[in-house]
C-alpha cells in the first residue's frame, strides 16, 4: 500500500471521478488510499468543514448590508447616513450572528450527547430491547429478519460502536467529536468574520469611490455599490460550486439572482416608505 504523500488521491479525486463518471479513476482512488482512521478523519477535515458558516454568514452579511444601502438610497438618505447605519449595523449583526452560531452549535451538541447518554443507559439496562429496535429498523429498510439479527447482534458486541450506530440509525443524530466545544467556538468566529467581511463590500462604494472620484453624485455611488455587490455575490456562488457537482456559472448566477431579488425588495420598500412619509409631511 503506498504511503500517504502528495501524489496519493484525496477526497477531491473521488468527487472529480464522480463528476466525470470516470469509473477507473474512482477505482484507483479507493484502491490506493490508506485505510487508517486518521487519514479518513484528515480527508474529511480538509474539505469545507466551515463551508456552511462561510456561505451562510457571507450571504447574510452582504445581503443585510446591501438591503440597508438599497433601502436608505430608496428613502433618499445621504451617503453619510448610509455609512453610519451600515458600519454600526454590520458589526453589531456580525457579533450577534457569531455568538448565535456558537451558542446554537454548542446547545445542539450538548443535546446530542445527552441523547447518547440515554442510549447508553438503555443499552446497559435492557440490551435485548435496544437490539430488537435496531433489528426492526433494518427489517423496515428491506433486510430479511435473519440477516438483520445477525448483523445487529454482531455490532452489539462492541458497545461504543453500537451506541453510535443507534444514534445514527434510530435517532438520525451524528455524535460530535471530543473537540466539539472548540469547534463550536471556531464556527462562531468563522460566522462573525464572514458576515463582517462580506457585509462591508456594499459599503466600499461609499468609502473608496468618493475618495477617488469626489465629483460623483449619490446615484453613481449607489450604482458602484450595486456592481460591487453583484460581483461578490457571483464569486461566492462560484466558490460554493467548488464543494458540489454544480456548474460554477449556474451556481454563480443563482446566487447573484437571489441576492439581487432581495436587494430589489429592500430598495422598492425604501422608496415606498419615503414617498408615504413625504406625503404625510
């Protein structure tokens, strides 16, 4: 078996083989990869562990910021007001999102571990019942009862392994790693950073452009913010496609169109509210 080095196929090679339906490449990946558990963990950890937090935080940040810019522009607020509202809201919302991600992830993991402790207690006190539950589940999924009983009774000999199998099969829950608390903290930090970083993009038109072209009017600033936001949304969609089998152009355009729709709603609502307030005054 070849050692794990730079030429050893990684998980991305398996994905590439699937996307091109290359059976030989898929066989080569599975035959040549090391079978140690440490390698399996490393291959998983190196691919998009924080993708959800990055994409969700980034999209939420840029759409929140651009919706604020669009609404303020539609409401005829000055560029200075847009900047004050934008920067204060972005960092406050980013902190809120980061803390919320940390607390929700931590709470979910604590709940899953409490369910695992319950399964351990039930297995210790009534193993026959737990074994039968798993047999029934496998039979419902199409296995013959004799085969299901043989498989479950074999797995039940290994208590820790069997409890994790019960968590996945019976409760549809994935047991978190031992480092779940630090992982939750990292997810919160990633969410905060992604939200703040991408949330600042629509405001760049109100900071950088005026310093370079001081004669531009407010409509030009808003157009520059639109262009900046559109480019970033498209790039985010393209990056998202790297972790899936979707075409990067399709993913980019999908993200751009959805983000544009959200911004359009904010802009027209801002204009409508401004017109109504103007009528009352």
